[in-house]
C-alpha cells in the first residue's frame, strides 16, 4: 500500500497512485505463479513418478498389503526388509518393467558337469543294437485275441536257447503299412475288391501311415507313405478305373495262332517249325513285396511295419525268389497280412499251401504263396469270398497287427547273414501263438 505524506500537487498524487497500483499487481502475479518443473522423459527401466500402473485400483482403494505414502522411507534411508510390507513399484501406462537378471551361481567346474536340458534330451537317441523285438499274437480256440497275459507267461528261445526278456508291453502300435493290390486277377475279382476301398481306408487309424502299390506284370507305386486322409482317398479313387484280366483261353491255332499267317488253311511258310507255347502271364508278387519292404525299412522303428496284400496269391515271373524276399522281410521286422480272394479263399486251401512246393523250381511260380509269407513273418491271411467278408477282414487283420504282445531280449549274436530261429511258448494250454519264425541279424549293427 502506497501513501502520500505531506502536501503535494494533484498531478503528482495521481502519478504516484498509478505507479503503486501497477507495481503491486505485478508483484502479486509473480508471487502467485508456481514453479514449473520439466519432467524427464519416461524410461523403459525406471518407474514413472506419478502415474498408476494399468489396471490398478483408484487411490482411494489402496490394498491392505500396501503402506500409505506418508510411510514411504525417504531416499536416503535404507529400504525395508522383505518381512515388512513394501510399496509395489508404479509404472507408466503401457511401459513394462525391465526383466530381472537370472544369474545362476555354480561352483568352479560345475557348469561342465551340468545335466542337459529337456530340449537337449529330445535329440539324444539311445538304442541297443543287440535288441531283438518279437511281436506275438495269442488267440483262443474261437480265434479271438487273448488279453491279460504277463511277461512270466512267455518263454522265448533263440536257436534252442531260452532268452531273458528285458522288454514287454501290451500297448498297441501305430502302423506303417504298405498296401499291395493285385490288378492281374480276373476282372470280376478286381471289381469286387474296388467296391471295398472305403472299408479299407476306414480300417486304418489317424496315427497310421500308408503307402499304396499295384502289381501284375510289373510293380507301380501309387502313393508314398502318408497319413490317412484325402491323399489316400484320392489314390484309391484313381484305382476305381482299373480293370482286371478279361482274356479267355490262349490262342493256339487259327489265323492269329503262333504258327504264323495262314492263307486258305495253308501256312505261308510251310517249312517253319510249329512250336505252340501258350503265353504265360506274369504276377510279380515277390518283386512287389521287395519294393514295399525296401521302403518300409526306412520308416520309424517305433512303428509296426506290415505289408497288407489283396490278391489271389499267385506268383510267377519275379526277379526275386521266395528265399530272397523272405530274408528282406525278416531282416527288417516286417509282417505280412492279406486277404485271399478267388480260388485262394477256398476253405483249407491256405493250409495246404503251408507245405506247398514250387511248381518247377523256386523262381518259376507258386499257385498261392501268401500263407508262406504270413506264417514265416508272424502275420495272417484271411479268406475273402464276398464283398462283406473282405470288408470285415480289413478291420480284423489290421486290428490284429496293431494289438499284439511285444517281447524283447538282448541277443549275443553278432551282425551276420546267418539265420536265427525263434520259438515262442505260452504257459497256458489251448492257445494259439503266432510269431515270426526267426530273423537275420544283418541289421543289428545299424
């Protein structure tokens, strides 16, 4: 407040009043203007001083485990211990705190002795090269699978010597199956089988992998191994256009006979010798089995490997003999299952073929060779007279292949090409035991 003392003029008094009023207003504005602090930029690792974290409660709803702000120690005071409640750090919206340091302290030399992590264990493969696995199928008198047997119920002999089992399981196995379809059968049989393709596809599970082959005079691979699905469906649909054998008896005379052209009943070359040899059709079943087996040997060992054949069982004209083909199967643990159609489905015909002798030597042909392969590898062959019988056989055969007892033991045999005979017994009467008749230890060293 300004005051004028003494006697002054009116002009001087007015000037003094204006000066006091203007100066007092400026001083009041300077006193009321707060100090403006410029905050630092938000940091990704330092807490923001005033902003609450996203999703936190309003200031009035302070959790009980948090201390009031008036109890927060000053900066120059030591922080409270872990036993006392502390204030949770506050971060700027949308800004995550810095990750804590994960420091592991190990004694000197301890890092090198540390066990591998779980991911490292996934890439470690431990395999015993002398391990022999024997799938065993046990059935009762009615042909049903027998469950509930224990390892002590089985006895395994290799070359007459009893083996000590170190592996036993009843768990089902996923299949790696190669399906062989004989297109050299009579067309009526081929068309009957084609109508059952949907049932064949339905007999496999989602965990199986399947490849498809056809054979007659030669072998063709239709699809490589793959999961059951659209790919297999498309391959089976493509085979629905296949036709079987429709030709009748071989031509041995007439204008188109093997003796050559004839004019008015007289051969043009009368001096040419007349040798009538009816042509023989090839059914290269052995070659088809070898082709499928060579691909199966590359599949995962954790799967059960089977060859499933739909055929009348005839074999003629293959480059591979029966003994050579069987060696490939037994060396790679492959079982043969199949459906016998046409004449080979006659009851009792398969039993006769167990002792079948080749027609004219091991490479010249068999009338039905399927039972020989099935009995030697521990598989099965089922008769398929009608369409319904064939469809039922698919699920039954593949179910038997998947659900077997699996026995294992360590052999003392060294890798070689010599055959080892296997014999499996069950300590219960009235049961039928089916297992492979032996193996070749050529694959033990791999």
